[in-house]
C-alpha cells in the first residue's frame, strides 16, 4: 500500500523556520484537505514533499511507499508517483507542452510511449479540460491566462497519472464553470486510478466537489487540529479565530510580531535595571 508518512518535519526557507514539526499520514485512496491562514506554511509543506531546493528540511522524515523521499532527487519523487500542481505554475519558454509531457511519460515506462497513443491521450485530455486545441504546441504556460495555467496543471496530472497528487490552490483563478470542469477531471482520475490527494484550498465550494475525508489546519508551521469534512465547513462559516482561541495559537505573522515585542520589553527591562544600578 502506497502510504505517505511525514514525521516531525521542520523546514527552513532562507534560514527562517517555516514548518515547526509537521506530522501527516496519507494512505492510498485517501483525500486530505489542508487548510490554514495565508502565509502559515501550506505551500512550503507541499514544496518540501516534492523537493523544491529552496526549502531546506532541517529535521524529520518523509517516506512514500516505504522509501525515503528526502533521499530522492525531484525526478525520482515524480517517478515514485508524487505530483504537485503548483499554486503559481512556472512559465518555461522554449519547451512545448507536448515535448514536456512526452518526456515525462517516457521516463515512466520501459518502452517509449507511441506518438499515436500520446497524441490521442493529449487530445482527449485537452478536450476534457475544455482547453484550446493549440495547447499541445504552445510553450509551457507561456502567455497562458491565470485560469489556463491552473487547468494545464490538471492536464499534466491526467497524463502522468500520479499515485499521490498535491493540489495547491488549483481552484484559485478558475471561473465557476472551470471549477466544475477541473473538479470532475480530478474525480474521474481518482476513480480510475485510486490516487490519493492532498488538496489545499481556501474554499469550501471546491472542497465539496473533491470531498476530502480528512481536514487538517496548519497554523504557524504546525498542524494544530485535524478532523473530517465538518472542520472545513466550520472554517468556511466561522473563519480561524475560534481555532486561535481554542488551541491557544497565533497565525505566523502575529506570532512573529508578538515575539518581537517580548524581546523589546526584555531589552528595556535590562536597560532600566542597569541604569538604576548606575544611579546608586
Ligand atoms: N521561496 C520563498 N522565499 C521566501 N519566503 C518564502 C518562500 N516560500 C515561502 N516563504 C515564506 O514562508 C511563509 C509560508 O509561506 P507559504 O507559501 O508556505 O504559505 P501558505 O500557507 O501556502 O499561504 P497562502 O495561503 O497565502 O498560499 C511565508 O511567510 C512566506 O513568505
Ligand atoms: Mg500557498
């Protein structure tokens, strides 16, 4: 059984600790929603799982299907079945969508994918996502609209058929019709392959389409609480304030400014006592 296991994960970005001990287990065929306020580490967690070199793992472990993910370069993680649909997909001028996808598919199979089969699969995926027919021949994401970039991430997912898909705000930038098209495409691949999913979204509307069985809330680099779909619904209607109160936590930005205040109070106190001594 292909299981993702994350234990005590600490991740730094530019020497600043963003993740402060994350534990998460995703079994085969499970869908997990990852929620949390802006800037608290959701994308950082997915980037660290996928192996983005900007994100340094300082402590902890990630295993997938029993293998040490942290020991693998990004391409091996991808071949092992991990896939990341990025919050901000990159433009890669000079590489066409079809060249990129065919190369990625070929490294996954022992014999090269036949051109005929590849074109058929690409055409049907492009039409399923209701994208323009010239998509295959355009440079990867270059000049794509925000929504087209997001749909193109799902084209890649459908073609590569990963066993664990991480979808980072795939719904942001999509119009109402596109949200349904993308949701259906994700669900049909899930039915076909049994892939598991970690979905980051701020919107209950999209989560209702994907139907995660589990919800996790990431605040200031830690998963503060987990539950079922009802947790996502409660966040959608009530926001995060009740979580800060109930679990006695602060979102990353406020936690930092509180820390700064404590330091400045301490400095003043030290200065004051030195001054008093000097005065005696
Ligand atoms: N490549 C980077 N360079 C510098 N800082 C970064 C980088 N990636 C993340 N950070 C910082 O790490 C913190 C967590 O960012 P992250 O993108 O993981 O948040 P998030 O939970 O995904 O937020 P959002 O809901 O806005 O997407 C933020 O303060 C962010 O500025
Ligand atoms: Mg993010």
